């Protein structure tokens, strides 16, 4: 997204559409030159701090010879931003003096804009040459009907306390009932209970759902870095001293193998669950 001024954020006035076969697979090497060319007319170049943005924006910033401001959670003024540091344990206010401001944004920290009903004009842009040093070979995707972990309104996560991969079906049942995404701690991923695209935390995904349910997760600082900004946090843990309770809005000190079947029973009694 390229903007004349960051104060224009709420309204998209113009969309520049660039089409070429080499953009089909979203290779950052091909996108960067097109963005750099367009950036000549803009002061701010903004992108999500997701896997794609983290690959693309440093290339753009390097080409423009500017210092990127990463993973912001608030725009204080057109040149000053708030961003978490030290795995979310502190916040830095960062001011950039660069003329071109390259910024990546933590998507869940901002309200989504309307995706329909706008009046933006759509212009055709000029494609850049194909970057020949990198070739796209193949993409392996995990297809799922579940909400995407990074943007889900409800996340149900399991940790090492689940004991094995089979027991994760208890998490799946609850998630299915609530229309939730499934998350996991790194310990659960490392133990092979679930694949690593479910990992929440410093080295996994950062989530800010309306409801985060942590089950059998101790609440290590690296896990908290990925979920502690969730609006409501519920923790189930048999250890009353577990650090997860220090960030939980609701805590249940209980054995998850007793608590989860009871929870499912209560959910099943409800006729309608709002998804
Ligand atoms: C550089 C670095 C990066 C890291 N990045 C991440 C990251 O991105 N995400 C992440 O999660 N971790 C990350 N970690 C690992 C992190 O430090 C912890 O080791 C990990 O989060 C622990 O996972 P856990 O809470 O599932 O396991 P544990 O700490 O072993 O906790 C298991 C919990 O389950 C509870 N429990 C056990 N049985 C039951 C039961 N029957 N009923 C109820 N409760 C039960 C226990 O009381 C305990 O609190 C990182 C570590 C490092 C060094």
C-alpha cells in the first residue's frame, strides 16, 4: 500500500494494479522493483508484517536507502511509530528522519478497513522486468477450513500438557465448536503433537484474538510474546503457580483431561454458538 500521507489511511483513494505473469507466485524479488519505482511519488510505503511483508519490505527499504520501521502497532504521527521490542515486553517509540518511510504493520493491531463500497479509482501500473536470479519452483500449502491463526477471532491453543498428538483432538473438538483457529506452544510443536504452522509466540505467530484459550501451556515469556495482547485470555492449567495465570482474565486450575470433556459437554448444551 502506498500513501501520500499516513493521515489518509482510513480511505483508499486510488488503487494501482500491475499485472504480469511473474507476479503470480508472490516472489518478493519481482515485487520489490515495481514498488520502488512507484515509491518515487509517495512518502510512506506500508505493508503487513506478515511472512510476505517481512520478505518484501527490507528489499524495498534497501533499494530506497532508508531504515525500515518494523512491526508497528500504532501511528503516533507521520514520522513516529510505536513498536514492541524484547518479545513484546517493552515498547519503543521510533521516529524516522528518512524522506521515504518504509513501515511494516502488525495487522491485528489495527481495525480492518471496509473491503467493499469504496470509491477508489483503479489505475494500471507499469510492470517491472522479471528478476532472473530467483526462480519459483513450487508451493506447499496446508489447506484448512478453519479460520487463519493470525486473524482468527477465537484461538484455542494446546501445550506440552496435552501429552501427545492424539490428545490434541480434545483441542480440535473445542475449536470446531467455537469456530476457532488452533494454536500451540513451541514445546507441543517440538514434541511433534502438531505442525509448526500452529506455533504461537516469539518465533511463531503473533495473535490478538477476542478470545485466547491456553490449555496445558505454562506461559513462558516467548509464548506470551505471541498472545498476551489478546482481548480475553482463558487458561486451564493444573499448576496454580503457572505464569500463564498472570496474564489470564479467567483461570481454571484443573486437570485438562477432566476440564475439557466437561467444557465440551456444556458447549453441546448450548443450542447456538455465534461464530
Ligand atoms: C529463542 C526461543 C524462542 C522461543 N519461541 C517460542 C514460541 O514462539 N512459542 C512458544 O510457545 N515457546 C517458545 N519458546 C519455548 C518456551 O521457552 C517454552 O519452552 C514453551 O513455551 C513451553 O511450552 P509449554 O508451555 O507447552 O510447555 P511447559 O512449559 O512444559 O508447560 C506445560 C504446562 O502444562 C501443564 N500441564 C501438564 N499436564 C497438565 C494437565 N493434565 N492438565 C492441565 N495442565 C497440565 C503444566 O502445569 C505446565 O504448566 C522459545 C524458546 C526460546 C529459547
